[in-house]
C-alpha cells in the first residue's frame, strides 16, 4: 500500500494522545493521521518491530485515561487487554501514584511514554499539596483539577431540581407567573414524580454531589412530595435546601424540616413592606406579607428552642423599579426574622418584564443604599452576601446587563459545577434554557458523564470561540442572557480559588 510505505519510511515513532481519532486530534491538533492511518502503522509492527515505536504522549488532558488509550492500541493487535484505569482519588497522593502507575504497567517493549506536557507533574504536585495542607476539600479539589484538565472527575457541586410549576404568587418580575407572562395550562400543572426524583438523587449521591436545591418554576411546597424529597436527599448523605416564598412555611412544615435535618431554607421576599409586597404580588395582600414575616420568625424560634443552627435561613431580594427604594427596610426585616444570610439581586430583564426596568435614578438610589445595608448587617448576626456589588459595578442601565463580558473574558465553567433539571426531565446546562438531554432517555449519571456533556463543558470554557454552538433545543451557547447571568458568583468563587492557589496559569495553557 502506498500510504503504508510512506508512513514506514517517514515515521519511526508513532504518537498516540487519545483513544479515538477525535480525542487524538483534540490533544495534538497538528496531527493529520486518523486512528485508521495509525492502524496501518501498527500492521507494520507485526512484520518488523524495528520500524515503529508506539509512544503515548501524556498531558494534563489525558493522564487520567491511559487505560483507554493502551487498551485501544492493544486491541488492534488482538491482544487481551486488562489495563486498569488510574484513579485520581485520593488526590492527596495523585502525583506519586500516577508515576507508580506508569512504572507498574507491564506493557510490550514497543510501548513508550513521553510526558509532553512539561507542566503536568508540577500541576499534580500542586494538587497533592492542596490536600496535604487541607486547603480544599477532596471533592472541591477534584472539581478544580477537572476544570484545568477539561475532564469530569466528579459530579457537580450543586443540582437544582424543579419540583413543580404551580405557584401561589404572581410576582411581577417572575418569568413564569407574572401577570404579563402566559404559559400553557399543562405547563403550570407539571410536577416531578417522586420516582424520577429518587433516580436523580441516587445518581447524585454516586457522583458525590454536595447540594440539592429544590426550586424551579413554582413554589416547591405545593408539591405534595416535597417532605419525602427532602427526607430522601438526607438519607443519601447530601445537603438539601429549598426555595420558598414563605407563605406555606407553617409551624407544622417548620417542625418537619427541622426534624428531617434540612440544611437551608431560601426565602424570596422582594419587599420591605406590605404595601410594596402587594404591588409586586397582585394576587396577594399586605396580610400575606405579615404572614411570611411571622412564619420565618417562628422557624427561627423553633430552631432556638432546640438549640439548632439548621436550617439556615437565607433571604433573597430581587430588586427592580417597584422595590428599589426598600433595600434598607428589607435588611431590617431580615434581622427581625432571624435570618442567617441575605442576598440582593438586580432583576433579570426580559421582554415580559421590561416595564420593571431600572432608571438611572433608581440605580443611583440603589447604589446609595447598599453601603447602609452593609453597615446594618455588619452590626447584626446576618451575613451579607456581596453579589449585588459585582452587579452594580458591571451594570448597564439601558440594557439591564450586570455580568458584562465576564464570560467572554474568563470562559464559562458552570458545566463543572452545576446542573438544572426541570420537572419534565430536561437537564439544562445552566440556569438558562440550554438542554443537554432528558432523564426519560438517559439517566442523569449517563448524561453527566457523556461525551456530549463533556464537549459542551470544553466549548463553554472557550466560549469566546464557540458562541454559536447549539444545544439539543437549538439554543446557542452564548446569547444576550449571558450578560445577565446569576451564576457568575459561583464561577467567580472558583476563579478566586484558582488564583489564590496559584493555579490560573494552568487554566487555558
């Protein structure tokens, strides 16, 4: 064969970087040879071993899959393959164990290893130190390493599960239930079944997910299975929280969630007074606001009686033109109810709520209130989460953007940290409508570990070059919503960890 003869004359060493043509070319983009081309070279090996040496080029992007590469090559030779995978855990000894792993492989003499990534051993050494000094937890360390190596070693830190689409409020800023937004009746009736939920949690536990957040397109307490869901999450050793508007947080429910060991309750309360609450929630009245304050205060009292810290109460306040004047009053109410943490968010503007757009005057008033709010919380036991400061620093009044070009500069790493599962089973890549698949067709674990999901993660990391990549529902990877992303605090925390631990130099190099 002409190709065979050409290769034999020109090549004495054949490098493999992946376990198929796609992964091979990804790691060595200059390669013009397919896996089939390389098989021709391997045929030469059978006839005359002097002409060819098989070299596996090792980098931070493939050190964890040596078994797949070696087994694939050996399969071409019809050899029995039983090379075991390298396990990154425990990270405490990852560098030392990887070197021993390579040394312990009993391979034919025509194999050779070449660590072509000069920073790989240095990188693994740094991660050993992170765990030796207990700077980061084992799971967090694995996620950091996964981001740098562009590989999923563990499940996301956080899974958001949409329990139901029914709601007992119609907040004017809500994308689903506001008076200006109409979904189909079937949509509003949608609830996640307990059987599907259990399957997700089983996978989450196996993948070492830390937190399950029960939220979604409605009020979770309207799902009759919510307490069973919390109980099941806790039985698997995971942290659990749910969002609520607080209306149904009765004494009976509060006692139950304390009994179940719920970790956090997040209450969305977009008002500092009954009057403003009624404006934002036309279907409710000022007495409903008082009921919410009473329910939260009662939960705090029940915790005190039992001398318990959990569930922590986290107050969230979405800010727009109808409530921009009440940040201080909201802070005072947070202290009154005994909250543990408070978060303010500038609202996400879209075509259904553009009438809530902040004016320059509104924005100026918000900026003046934030330092006062910060001071109020500083003199209390309530922790003030400063995410609104980032939004203010990057806010564009005309368009309502508040995350600016954060993702184009840094890349999006949400695919390593977070998943969002709708009541209908759609698994979303982020908090926007980017579907990866559906749990009716594949289990959550199968989706999370799939080649498809992995590809989306890497494309998002280099989002500036992959803006038009399409998801299953034809939604692009990057669009206007990315300028109003509420996940940037989670990602920014990771970038700060990478910087603090001197790891940013490995991020895209």
